[in-house]
């Protein structure tokens, strides 16, 4: 299954990247009115990838529930009640992807019978570290050249004062404002070489899994399931953790028992390499 996901993600990256480069250079961003998520940017590229994922997945899985950000859950294949649920965000940060800046695509395969994820992959459309993937308790990152590197966070703990903490701070009122008001957290980071960085959906948790960053914090709006679950699974397989704002680990088990409810729920969290850093951050967040 891991190889299926790698193949699908690399295929969609190869097909969509030239379209996005053309959009960036021409200024034609092909924006659509977003009827499902009124406050989110939606382009024709999101809708094209939504359809393309369904086609590619149908070639590899006989039957599954297709749960894409850009459509209502639907059954694909002859089985009216399939075990597999495939959760897809076809094009994350599409508002930046059509500008040629940042773009990601993410997928998670979940067994309804087992009540847990089986595999996940997050693709980076523009950068050398191209596919982050996890299955069977192991996580890896693949480069554009095809090199595969294991992801383990063991021994990577750093104190908060020296940490690179990221946040999805793009929207001024909804995201940046709440971050700017976290004065105790900002002061703690300022005591050493700490930094606040911008990161996005599941890719942010993958960056923690790879050791590129130390933590992701989300205490304002919360992440939707397709932004959180694939990256959370990869980070968990790499040995890291995702915690709610009370400090309790966020489990992906039973996540898609009710698919409709899961797709309408947002989660606030702290994702880190180790629990000590998570608790240090949570202690300071107001």
C-alpha cells in the first residue's frame, strides 16, 4: 500500500506542477467560488486534482470510500460498503501553489474494520524533499532523485528557547493575530535562538518528523481532518507526538467511524518531536 501511495502522489505531482508553473508565470490563477469552504481559496487545479485522484485510486483499490476535501464522501467501486476510506486533500495551500510558491498534496488510507490508518503520504510539489510517507509503523522521506531516508525523531530533543516553532499564520485576523498575542511563548523563544516560522497543513507535521523543525502549534482556528491526519500519522510513525491543548495525545484510532462528522471537525493541537517540548509550549499558551 505504501508503494501505491508513493506512485499516486508522484504521478499527480508530475502532472500538476507544469500547470501550476504556467499559472504562476501567466498570472491566470483560475479561481472559483468555493461553495464548500467559503473562506478558502479554490482553483480549477484543486477540482482537476480531485477528479484525478479518484481515477488513480480506482486503478489501485477495488472499492473504497473517497473522502476528498473538494467533495462529499462517495463510494468508488462495486462494494457498497467498502472497508477502506481514502482521505485526500488534493491541493493544500492552493492560494500559494498557483503563485509558484508552495503547494502540497496529501492522502491517508484508513481501515474502517480495524478503526485505524494503514498508510499516509504527503507530497511537496516544488521542493527537493518530495514525498513523506508512512506505513506499518515506519516513516520515510523520498527526494526528487528517488533517494529514500528514514524518519526518526530519537535524540532530536531541543529546549524551547532554541526551538523552531511553526504556525499557519497567514490570515491576519484568524491566524496571525492570535499568534501575536501569545506573548509568553514568544518571550520564551526570544531567550535563546528560538524562532517562529510559517508552515502549512500536514506538511508542517512532516517537517517535524524529518527534524527540519521542532514543533507546530495550532491554537486559533484548528486544522480540518485532511490537514491534520496524514501528517499526524507520519509524525507518529517517526516517533513524535500530537497533543490537544490539554496535553492529551490525539489518537487517529476511530477517527473515521463517522466520516461526515470527522470531515466537519477541527482540532487544535501541538505537534512536537518529544512530549517535554509539547508540555513546555502548552504551559505558556494562553
